[in-house]
């Protein structure tokens, strides 16, 4: 969400730098105020809930996404203070909107007397390609966010406006849900203004932005994808507003209009709520090579066929130079004084400002106007040489730089303190609830509504350790409670999001019926990876138990069976030689995220697929995934801790460390995966998306059962060994009880094969999986593409199964002990199942690859010919 | 007055079938003082499913097309008839203004503000660096001898143009769209786009507004005159703002002021704003061959196509 350099103190304590605790005086019984123990418990609880909801941040960072950090202690703002702020933010939004209209319209404001032209034409967000375009609905700036801090006198001060594609509103809603839950005691007593009306206004604003004639417009949220910094925020916002979450590749421009690819054809799109920076939205007219956008989008907008919110080009208002001119723009445009002050700003493109900035470098925050290196620099953190270098940069290209006054009650203390940025000054004698002099920023949100703007009654507060607030650098979020005196009981915000979605459905929104091929593919692979992880865990469990029983007696029946099972069920684990003895890396097969076939790897891919279709899933899905993740993390930590101890040579020698402690971890993982399976089976509507999810699971299981039987029984073994193998496979495929009930005694490989391959009533059998798979696929569309190839392959597998005479196949053993008939039959099934998987991919998920830019005639000058 | 027939054809031949193609052209000459486009057409083959035209931010005529028919060859042909009455500026007739005075007046805005607010916006825009026009120290060093204090802007322009023509070799294919001014100076050779960008960079570094012009040169010179460089393809040159004279076009590739042998397509900050043709294809594989044919001949002459 960008970095915001500012120095201020706790948001909820205007003018009182030394007092950092929220004001609980409104509680009926002051004793209800949460004490340190309550808060510690609330923090732990919040962490757990956020993990269960899969709330993350920063998937674009090199070390991957991390959990969203929430400090449940809220920022509390009183009603009168907020009412003033609300009015000021509304005015600011109206002003920014007027500036935006002018910048892409008559440009009458672009004079040195009002707004120096270079501030606009020198900003990378000024997109000439969209000059002159207008949004229906009367506003250009539909959504805006403003970052605020408290100034030294306790008043609010704006330090940045976010007008590109403001992020964080859905994080704010999530923060509210969690805080309301973990501080339920005080939350219930509070009269807190609701966040819901803001999202309601947002929905109306999107509808108002629709091109004329679209009575029930189709609206989508264009996401920058699961690998983007605020992926959770985007997906959660989409599900709150009931909008399909689409990526650029899900959309196309045809006949001058925008369409969403569906499994059974394309659907017109009227409004795009974009979370992709404008420059990336169209590789034809904007940034060449962007794969996040849609070629032709600018043309469709220009033709009035679709509206993009915020409109392309809106980020020009994010220029850090603009605040310097807002006061005079307000007088010119609104004939009023600017109600919300900005941090004092000097744009170096003006000679007088340049001299001021150069003379006060060590007091100012320096910001490049175009997000270029070196980013935001607090001048007082620079050593003399670095300061000189910065001064030289600024003097060389002054229009590129802005100096901004540091704001906050603790500015002087922070600046004068040694080691600012790394150390926390002034913490001595301060209790744990004290936040200390940290930087804190409140992001507020406004949306165009009913001729003006609706401001979210609350926002996203973030508090950092140092003077820079950045979610990427680990700033913690806080909920913002705006109090109200009206005796309106606190709403159940926990349910608010759900209620909102409900409201939307009944508000006459057109449901975009189809899902995109990308969504279908992710659901299919969710099913496959969930099943793959489960299969591997079960195999590991069986092999680990067998290892414990028999690995010391390799020549025994059990020992010989163990050798077979290691190769057949956990082939990924048997490559690690340990001395002269072969010791399987069973733990690696559970924990290693990069090892082929490892559980952790399947789970990681399952997580990615789930994140990409978050809008299709209930939040319950993420709880079990988080549990599984915790189990793996714990086991990793435990395994690390153990190797850190003195090496137990005895355990290494006798091989007991191969499985030590593994069983409980496997049980925990399996437990979580069962919950995932339960949610897919019971918690999802049986629509097309579910069919793909189920098809993925069935196909994976069918392959696994055939493969494990093939690997285990291709070679005939002594009866006693095979009895152990039968027992193990039954355990692997959770069919022990059925088997025992059905075959009292004397049952062997043929009976096992009958149960695992042919029994239509056994949910673990090939036959059952095939039936379900074919049923699932019969219910999914594949328009204009013949499905015969896919259907033939699966019918062939069914035929092969029907023709399989298990007694004969098991009984026919060649001289070398190989069961050639069985092998041939199972191998035929296996390659057909794999081919059917490829065919499903091709039929249902195929979509054009990334677009390629035309070869530039300049580059092709060699071939210029007459 | 001269009237020309203009044909500009771009042919892409693809190694793999293209399922859809989206394109944007600046291939229609704009009207401006000294030039009128009498007739124009844009042909796309295969026939496009959608086309749209508009006047862009700089006043250029821009066209969009999309082809949704599967194809392995795309031909974009622009034909125009253009009447040109432009007379070249003569250095002696240009207002004798000190280049430093000009830079100062652009910064203070006094001269521009006297004209019109939009002039100020354009001038401020055309002194900034842009995609292909850098503020590299190499350019500053190279340009330095041309910017003697007190020199008139006209003399600076003439000198820069002359130096580019004589210090750098014109070599087709020696640069790409990614070549920087520093690389150009290091290798000492380039094409018309490079020369225009270098001159823009030199002028803008000194606070002097200048824009990039995309267009054409007469293909076959009148009898007895030498064929000019860049006549077989898209051409590019520079337009410099001279107080009292307005935007003055000069062609550093041929070291001359622009006259009625030139046809203007459009202008912008640099090549990136006005490439004749850009686009995106969705194809089943990579690989394409490109052929460009340009012909600018007196109206009524036999055409090549």
C-alpha cells in the first residue's frame, strides 16, 4: 500500500503526546476497560483468526506474503472530531474531482498562478491517451483515500492522497470484524458508527458510473492477481460487493465493447472497478507488454461502451506536489478555504521553493514526484555526504522533487533522538500498552455518492516502529472506532459483511453467471492438489508405521513388505542414501516445499489456487488450510530443534529418527485436509465451479489408486508378504473396515483389487471416481469444442476396468514374477487418465497466451524494402 | 504549392496463425498551417472487425483497429493526398533571440502566458525528458559547444542540425527503439529517429522546448537533385519553439529546415507518442517478418501499389 513517511503519535490522543492509551471513559464500568492480560489474549486471538481467514499482505515481496498484522487495540475518535473530518474530507474529494476534470478537460487551472503545468505534465500518472474522456455519473474521482496524521496541535493533517486504485478498505472491514470479535466485551458497549454504509455507497457509485442504457450493469473487479501486494484486500472487496474477481486475461475487447470470458461464451461488462494501476490496463494504448490489462480497453472506454473506476489517469492527483496548490485551488474552484490542511509542501519546480528545500533538507521529508529512486527520504536520517548527493539530484532536476514538512506531536523528539529509525527513543518507564513515539497513519476513504461523497466512518490505521509507516515493513493495522452519541446499539459487524452481500443480491444486481476458464482451472487444481496432499499423507502414515515396526528386520516378512511399500507409495522419499543403509526421507516428503510430490509442495499450490479464486470460496476454506500450515510449521521447527540438539547417534544408526515425531504431524495435517474436503463436499453450491473442483479430486484419486496398485502388485511376492501389502494398501485407501466386513478371511490381492478398482460403492475406488468424474464433466459447458476425445478416454478406462478379471490378472505370473496382464491393464488405464486430464485442460481452460507486441518498424529497419 | 500522393504500407507475415490483432496507427497526415490533407484512407487486410478514429492529445489523427479473423499476414495501408504550401524557415529571418533568454522566459512563463494558457502547458511539457529523450551527461557534453552564451536560438538550432548531419553517420538498421542517446553518440551512427531524439535532448537539457515530428520526405527528388536520407521510410525531425516565430521545423538528418518536400503525420514528445503503427497480437507462437513500403510522390505520378 505504499510507504508513507511521517512522524506522528498515536492517532487517538490528540495533543497529548505522552498519553497513548485509548480513552475508555465512555464505558459504563471503567473496570471493563481491557487490561494488559485481556489485550495479550486479544492479540493472540486476533492473530489466530486472521490466519484462519487467510488474511495476508505483500505476496509481491521476494520472501512472499506474510500475515496481516493487526493490533486489536482500536483507535477511538469522538463524534464531533470525526464530523469535522468527514466534512473536510468531502470537500477535499470534491476539490480533487474538480482538478481531475480540468486536467483531462479544458486545463484552465494549469497556470503558474494556480497549478503549475509541470506538476501535471511531468507526472507519470498524467495519461495523454485518455485525455478528454468522461465518466458517466458526473464525477471523475469516484474513489479516493487520504492518509492523515495528527499534527502538533492535535488536528488532522493530510500527507498523501491515494487516487489511483485506493487499497485497504477491505482490510479495514476485516480489522473491524476481528476487533469486534476479540474485544467483544467493550465492543458491545460501544456505540460505533458502521463501515457498511460506505460499501453500500460504493456499490451505488459503481452503478452510477455505468454507461448510459445499462439498467442493471455488470460490474467486475479487475485484480492485479494473487501475487499482488494487496491480493486479500482485492479479493475480499470483490466478495463483499458481490463482484466477480477477474484478471486481465479473463477479459477481452471485441466490437468496441468489453467482455468477460466465460466457460460457455462471453458476457458484456459495463463497469470495471480496477485494482490495476492505469498504466498497466491496456498493452495497446498504455504500457506495452503489460499482461495485467486488456488490449483495446482504452478504445472501449473512449467509445463509451465501458466505464473504468477510478478512471484511467486518476493517479495524476497523487503527485506529492499537488498539496502545495490545493489551498489556492480551493479558493478558485470552490470559492472556499481548504478545510483539511496538508503537510506543508514545497515543489522544487518553483525557484523559491527549491531554495527553501535545499536550505532545510535536514528538516524535511523529500519525495520524488514520480516514484523514482530513491523513494521517500526523511532528510534528517541522511549523513552529510548523502545529503549533499541528494541536494545535487534535486538541483539538477528540481521539478522531480518535493519537500514536505514532517508532521506530528513528537516530531522534535523523534528528530533529535539518536538512532532514529532503528531505536525507539523515550521508552523508559513506559508500560507495554504504550505505543511510544511511533509513526501512525490513518487512511480514510471516500466514494462519490448522491451528488457528493460518502466518507467511510472509520478507516485503516497503521502504526509502525520507526518514522516510516509501511505495511511492507511490518506496520500493524488498527481498527478505527468512530463513536456516536445516538443510542444505536453496536451492530454486529461480524455479520455486517455478509449482510452487505445479501443486500447487494437483493438490490437487483445482475449476477454474472459464468465463471472464467481461469477460475475453473484454479478450482480443478484445488481439487487435485488437495487430493494429492491427502493421498501422500496417508501413504506416509502407512509407510512410517511399517518403518517403525520392521525396518530393523529387513529379511522378515514385514521388512520385505516395507521395501516394496517404500518404492510403491513414497518413491519421492527413497533417494537419500545414509551411509551404507538406505534411509528414506519421509519427513522431507512431508515438509519440503520444493520436493516433487511432497505434501508441503502440494499444499503450497493448493493455497495459490485457492487465493486466485478467493471470491468463489467461503472464508471457512482458509481455516483448515491455516491449521495444516501451522502443523507443518510446528513440525519444521521441531525437526530443526532436534537436529540442533546433540546428535543422537544411536537413533541415526537404528533409523528411528526417520519417523520420530512424524506420526502426530501427519495426523494433524490429515485432520485439516479432511476439513478442506468436508467444506468442498458440503459447503459449496453444486454449480459449475464445484463440478470442476470435484472433477479434479476424482481424477487425482483415480490416478493415485491405479498407480499405487500397479506399483505394489506388478511383481508377485510370497503370500505372507502380499498379505502385509494388502493390509497396507487398504490403510492407504481407507478401505480396511469395508474389506474386513466383506471378506472374513482368506482374502488376498484379487479381493483387494475388486474393492479398490471395481467396486462402484467404495468412494475410494477407481470405478466410483470414474462415475463421479464423468457425471461432473457432463455438467460443465465446453462450447464449440468437441468433447469426444475426453469422453472416449474415460469410457476406455471404464471398459478396461469392466474387462479386468482380477483373479486371472493376479494369477497370471511370468517366470520373472511379473504380472504382465495386470500391469498392461493398469498402465493402459493410467495413461488414459493422464491424457484425460490434459484433454480437460485443453477443452475447458485453454485461453490465449499473453499478447505479443507488434515488431517495431524502427527495429525492423533492416527489412525495409521498396 | 505541391500536391502529393502518399502510400505507406506495413506488412507483417507471421510464422504461426494469429487469432486476434489489435492496432493503433498515426498514419493520417494532420492539417496544419502549410499542409492540408485532401483525401485519406486506411486499409486493413484482413478486414477489421472494429475500427475507431479520434484526434489525440496533441491533435494528431489516430486510428484503432482490431482483426478477429485468424490470419498469418496483416497488411496496413494508408493512402492520402496532401497539399503542401510550407516554406522553410530561413535562419536569417528568425527572430534573433538569445537562447538563454528563451530558456528563462519559458521558465518564468511570461512570453507564453501572453500567448495563451495552452501554449504554456505545451512549452513546459516539451522541455521535460520523455521516454526516448534522456538527460544523459553524454548529451550535455556533446551539446556543450553549440550553446555558447549569448548565441541566438536560431544559430544554436542551425549548429546542432549541422553537427548531427556531419558528425553522425546515417546507417539503416544501426539502432533499435531501445538505443539510448549515449549509445548513439558512442557508436556514431543512427537513423532519423535517433538524430531527432538527440537534438531534442540537447535542446531540452538547456530549457528549450522542442517536439518530435513524425512524417515523410518526398521519395524521388526533382531531376538533378540528390535523393535525401530517410526518403524510403517513415521520417522524423524536430520542431523548436522560437519566440516570435512559433514552432520551427528542422530536419537534422538532412541538415535543413523543413519545406514543401515534407509531409507531417503528427507530433509528440518523442517517437513513443506517435509511432506510425503499434499493436498487440495473440498468436499460437512467436516469429514475424515485417516489411515497410513508403512512397511520397507528386499527385498523378505512377504509384507502386
